């Protein structure tokens, strides 16, 4: 029996990624959709052939789990409510805009004992899994990562109100920061600077490694993907293009992992607590920038 998941949100990401992924199954069934804009929810529900809930609470009554495809501050308000109702959570990154909000989600999850999965989608790709395995067999000294795109540029379907050029840190930063920590171990942000549409970070890892991260969501013509390489004692390790992998197979892997975790199978997928850790790194970087991002 597949896991019944309700979708919160009807924006570009819900339409193009999360909704179709959950509807494709076979481990999940899209039980319904709810969004703050009823007309957008109706259009998405019709396109996916699923019911539209009249309220968030009504959506919760139809499903076993909830997937979020909304801005971070909206997720921060609604996720604790869903957890308290006993619904498992497929969470977007970043969890929230502040550490306090992220910690409130984690506290609600822990109290309710529900399963969570943080949508750091690259973690399910063969490219990232191979990269991390290769780096783990060596001693990383310097890591460089970049996620440079144009999703905040005029004309992009992802140029939503919260995704402004200066929000690269919160939008694509979680992917890059998660990867360098997964490869190099726990880290501290020691320097951050924003120049034009780009944000540059330097991190020092407890292992002694150093990472350099470059982020942008407003570089004309840029399409990513996430790039990373590690200089190790055993040589240079380069991440293959995670964006080259089949989206259907990747989505099936993600949803199957989620359904199996809900069913009780142990999972090493990133969860709400990984999200809190990344939130602390984002806040530390924002502090180093010397000015609020939001």
C-alpha cells in the first residue's frame, strides 16, 4: 500500500517537481493539494487529477504525510501543526528563515515522533553518493563548491517573491553547505562576502580541511549544476554532474526512501535535524555578511 501524501503549495516547484514526483508513485499516492491561493491549487489539482482541500486542516485529514513546496516562513508556521497532527513531513530546504523557527519544527517533530525527510535532492543522486564515497576513502584538505544559477532573474518561473538575488545563501546555499560538510565534516563559517549577484563563503572544518563556496541565483544564462571538487591526500576528486541523472528515477528513489522510512526502515536520508544544522550555518554566514539577507 502506498503512502498517502498531501501537498502544500501550488507554485512553480509544486507544479514542476514535487507534485508530479509524488503522483508518479509507486511508493506514494498524492492524496490532495492545498495552497494559500485557491485558484492556483485548483489548477494544480486539476492537472494532477487530485482533490483540492478547502483548508490546511482538511488536507491533513486526507493523508498520512505532508510534503511542503512553499516559502520557508510558511513552512515554519505549518510544519509544526502537521507534526502535532501525527503527519510525517517531507520538508523543503531551508527549513525556515531563522534558527529559532527551524528549532521549533524539530521540537514538534521530536514530540510527535514523526518521520521527516529534507529535500536535499542531490543527496539521492549517484553522482553525489559516488563523490562522498570516494572522498571518504581519502583525507580531504580543500573543497570547492559552487551552485550558480539564474532562477531569480526576470523571466524565470522560479523568480518568486522570496527568491530575490540576495537570497542565494538561503535558496541554493543548503545544497552546497550540506555537500561540503558531508565530505569534509562539521564546519564553521569564517568569512562571507556578497559581491554583485554572487555570495562567497569560506569554512573551516573540524578535520582541518578548508572549503570555499560560491553561490548565485541571478547570474544570466547560468543553469547550475551543483559543482564540487576535493583536493585530498589521495588525489583530486571531482563531482560528476548530478543534474544529468534521470529525473524520474531520482524522484522514485526519493519517494521510496520516504515511504520506507515511514514504514519503519532505517534511513540515512537528511532529516529535520540536518536542516537545523544547516540553518545554523546559514545564520552564521548571514552574520558574517554583516547585513540581514531578509
